[in-house]
């Protein structure tokens, strides 16, 4: 699978979002909390993607 530049860009953005969330939103390490972390990061990535590509 070859990644085009926009996809690579979003992956790097996602890494930034993940690192920011890890600092801003500390969670207890339980399975329920981990699920919420994944949901939050997925939503954050969607918002960032929409913001970047709609301009």
C-alpha cells in the first residue's frame, strides 16, 4: 500500500494529536478508559482532517 502525501500528512497530524491528548487527558489504565481514548483520538483526527482539507 502506497501512501500519498495527504495520508502521510494526516498520519503525522494524528501522532501530534495523540501526544497532546496523552498529556492533556490522563486516563486511568482500564479497558473502558482505553476505549474512550481511542474514540477521542478518532474524533480529533476527523475534526483536524475536515479543518485542513476544507480550507
